[in-house]
């Protein structure tokens, strides 16, 4: 049958399924356990982290494995709420996924600002440039660290890479360049882009999120790419996993399956959104 709903989820790729089965049999231990079986699972987890980091073009310790992009976005805004100055705003595009908009509204109910989009559904760069110039003129220069920023400039700017409903590719590189020029940390929801556009496009973002089931991996697995330096305020507490950034035993088979799926998609040549519909047998 023909399947046209890859923006919602992609079927589990056979290679990802095999990676999951192999890992479930080989790495049965808890990665946090000190015995040999746990050490094997931890080594597999570290290898998967390194492989994903190479795909993204970032450091392995920038990667925090999560249950998906919703958790990743909530972790980011939880972190920002605990580390930004009391009056700092967060800006996000008007077309962000609900996991981003609702997390922003929850943590910054009176301090979030929507960036408009054009009639074509693209973030309005002209508006954004003008507003950032105005903010720069009104306040002191921003510090690039979330903790110490003291400016009328936003403390965080969020813009997705590809819209989940329209499929419109957003000008991520231009937005990132503006954020760099003004010292603003940038978060990119890369969920709809990964597996369709090169993963390496998102390694330079301060923060980026991904979800395995959007590119042929299993459901319930994702990641948050974090800045190389500085502590991340954990959303989930109760363990020191993921360098104390996300408590809970890691899903080693799911993570290995996710990385296998993304590696395969990148090797296949980064499909464009216009070719996302695929013929899926035996559904």
C-alpha cells in the first residue's frame, strides 16, 4: 500500500528493527551497573552516542538521549526557566510544534514572544532582523550564556527546521547566523528534517531535538543536542544517567535502532520532503 503520513510517523525500517533485536539480545544489562554485563551495555551506549554525534557534527557529550522530542523540548524550557534571568524573554516562531509552544507558555507565561511567518509559511526574517536591531539598541549587548544574559534581547530563540503540517523548510541557517551575531542561544526542533535533510545541518545549533520514529526508528526514543559547556538542569530526577542531565535507565536497544535508522537515511542521500511518500509493503 502507499503510505503518505511520514510527517506523523515512519514505519520501523528493517535495519532499525534488526539493530533493536541484536541489541536486545547482546546488551541485556543496565548501563549504570558496575558488573561486566552492565559495562557492555554502557560501551554500546557510548558507541551509539559517538555515532550520532558524528552524524550531527558535534561532540558526543553534547547528546542527551530522551524518550522523544516532546521530552527534549520540555527539558530545554525547564532548563531555561531555571537559568535565565527573571525578566528574560524567549522567542519562538508562530508555527512551532505544540511541544515547543506549550512548554514555552508553561515556563514563560508572560515572557514568550511569537515570531511571525510570511504568507508562504516561512519565518519572517525581515521582521526578526528589525526586532533584534531594536532590542540591541534598547539594551546592553547580550551574553551568549543562558545564565548571565542581561539584555532586552531574548534569552533563547526557537525555530523549527521543517514544519510538521505544511512541510515548509525554514531558513535555519539564517536564523542561527542572526542568533550568533546577537549572542542568543538557538534551539532548533529538527524532528521533521532529520532523515530528509542532512543531519550535519544541525550540529552547530546550541540546542536541537530529534525523534527516532520520524525517520524509521522505534517510537519512544529521541535526543536533545545540548551546548558543549555548562550544566543542563534536568527535567527528570532520580538518577545520574546522561551525565546527570536526564534520570532513568537508558533504552539501549531503542537508541541503537535510532542511530542505525538515521545512518541509513543519511547514506540514502537525505530525501527531500517532496519525496517523503513511500511505498510500504505489508502494513
